């Protein structure tokens, strides 16, 4: 420890420069308000499906939608339950 204290004998505190003191002395009225960016503009187009079918495509003029409804088992933390399940597809009419 004595060796370390010999090297630190000449250490002195530094004072802040004049520019720093002036910057700290500025009043809040002199500071300009922060710049605000305009809000981002997003174009939102709603999805309208007149018949509720997704994905929307044109299967043909004489297409018929076939649906099969069954009950399936689902394994949940509370126990096994039976729920309805429907699958649909397009076929030529």
C-alpha cells in the first residue's frame, strides 16, 4: 500500500472548463422544444368476404362447396373433450 501512495501524491482534482459551466448555466427557457416527427401513415384495406370463405379465390362458375362435419377428440389439461370439426373443399358442379 505504501508503494501505491507514493505514485498518487501529485494527484489533484480537475475543474470543469468554461464551456461546460456555460452549458450548465443555461435556463430552461433558452432550450428549444424537442422536434416531433409526424405520425407514420399506414394504408389499411379491410378484408370483405361476402360469403365468409377464406382463402378468397374464384373456383369456377359451376363450383360446389362440399363440407364434412364430424366430432373429434381433443386432449386438454382438464381432460379429453369431444368437439365438432368441419372441413370443406370445392368440387366441380
